[in-house]
C-alpha cells in the first residue's frame, strides 16, 4: 500500500467525502422520501396495508423490513469474501467503486417504482442497500490508517458530520420538488419522489469520485483468485475472532455493540414509516422532521466526541443507550405530532454520537501491530449487519403477529437493555492506547 500520512487534512477530507456522497442514500432512501412514498402508495382502500409480492401477502411495512433484512443477510455472507479478495488483490478502492456504482444505479432504478411495479421497487431498494453496506465497510477500514489513535474520535465524527451535511443539502433540493411541484410544472404526484431517487444515485456516484481520486490501494497482486482465497475471507474472520477473544476490552465492546446496534439501526431504518403509520403525518412533515434529526445529529456527533474525551467512550455509550431505551418506551405512548417531534430531536441527538463513538471505539481497540484493518472492520461490519438482520426481522415479525407497530418499537427495549448491561461490565473508560496481540 502506498504510504499514507496520518492526520493529513486533504486525505481526511477525501475520506469524509465518501460519507458526504453515500449518506444521501441513507437520508432520502432509508429515512425520508422512500419510506414515506412506499408507505403511502402501498396503502389502498381495497387492501388496506396488505401488499402482494410475487404472489405472497405481507403487511406493507413488514415487507419493507424483511427486504432490508434480506439485503443485510446477503452482505453478511458476501462481505468476508470481498474483504479477502480486497486484501489479496490490493483492490480495496476498486471494491468501494463496485459497491458505489451498484448502489447508485439501483437508486436511479427506483425512478421507475410505482405500486404496479412493487417487485421492481423492492429489488432496487435491496440492491441499493447492498451497495451502501459494501462501500461503508471498505471506507471504514481506512480510519486507523489515516488518523492516529488520539485523533480517531474527531476524524470519525468529521466523517459523520460530512455525511449529515451532504445528505441535508440534497434532501433540501429534493424537498423543493416534493413540496412545490407546481413551481416546476409537475403534475404527476409520484414524480417528485421518483426524481429524488434518481438524484440520489447521481449524487452518490458523482461525489464519491473525490474519495476515489485520493484514497490509495494496496500494491496490486496479479495472481489469479482461487477457492482458497475465497475461503480465506471466512478464515480471516475466524482469525480475527480468536484475536478478539484474548482482548477482553474489544470482546466486551463487540458483544455490547451487537445488542444495542439491533435497536439503533432498526429505529433509524423504520422511523419514517413508523411516523406515517402511527400519526399519518404525510411526506412533507416527515421529511422536515428527518431533516431536523440530521441537523441535530451533526451537533450530537461532535458533542459525544467531546464528551468521550472527558469521561471515556464507554460512559458516553452508556448514556446514549439509556436514552435509546427512553426513546423506545416513549414511542409506544406517543399520540400527537408535538410528541413525535420532541422524540425525533432526541433521536437526532444520540444517533450521530452512537454511530461515531462506536466506530472510533472499535478502531481504538484494534491491535496496533496488526496490518489486517480491513479484516477487523469486516468483522465489525458483519457484527453490525447480523444485528440489523435480527432487529429488522423482529420488528417486522412482531408487527405481523400483533398488527401493532408500537409493540414492535417497545420490543427493541430488550436489545438496548442487554447492550447496556454488557457496557456496565466493561471498564468505565477505554484508554487511548491500543492493545497488542499477545504472543
């Protein structure tokens, strides 16, 4: 790999721009316009919230959750393979490009999504999720290489802040089409949302080029791939797990992260659909609310980074996980718009901080003498993706079982409680020095 100068500002900016590029997907597709559009068009007078997907009947929001869970499950299986290929071939950046183009093109494909093309919409949204997941893995693996340990909290927060700002900028552009279609002579009510999906794909591919130009690959290995190299991906995960088992702090953190991530990621993915289904807020109010969440999340990411420098990462994570429990319980009882908005602001405050501090905590705990950062972050991503699969599936299954989406939100408290208990069993602060692998 070409030498990377740590704490180099241009490199860090280029790395953070990948968050700027792909977070537009996270906001528009997973959090605002797509879930609102999907929930609205799949609610009909004839069938209510039931939809037909390749001959099978589902509750509309449950189908969306199942399809996302499927995407994450596929990536859990594929990520170790791609990580091994990237390590062997030295083409980590090329992998980032492939996933970016898959995700961006899939978002463009959502331009053709209407109720009568439900299957197409679900397939494209699933592919977009896979593209996002894969790109994030390889981008995350650069963090310990571009920043020294004492700067990783701040650099991680910078990436999330860039992501929130970039996604808000595009969301505001899309917002104009959604709220004021008459300004542009738009008569088809579905067109503003579908145009937004198209713009996300263009934005994602366009701005990621900044990162691709600056971030280096490892030296290329021209040897041909074989089944031993593919198998190496899973062997690398086993190797990382054996290393983790002899590092108590890292092992304790990963178990806690696994459980609270089930709740955090699920809430972020279902918030808009929850608001529409429970309070019937409409697309415009949902978009405004999620936009405010993103703005608050920028401050939240930096606030939690500052707080971690004062009281330690684990204490900060205990605080935010406790707040997530309050959020889930409150979601069960909300009955009006104002309560939803207050709850949304609390989500924004802890959302950015939870993601940023979790990523930087893991980065700090990786053994300093390892060269397998991609493998460690592959393990981290696989852990998170399995958590998301379980969280989304549980949320959708409980709604289908009870026909009450509020109970699905309340059930998430269980995951957060387990995560909180595991955090309490860790040291109250994580030192900045990284651990060496014994022996």
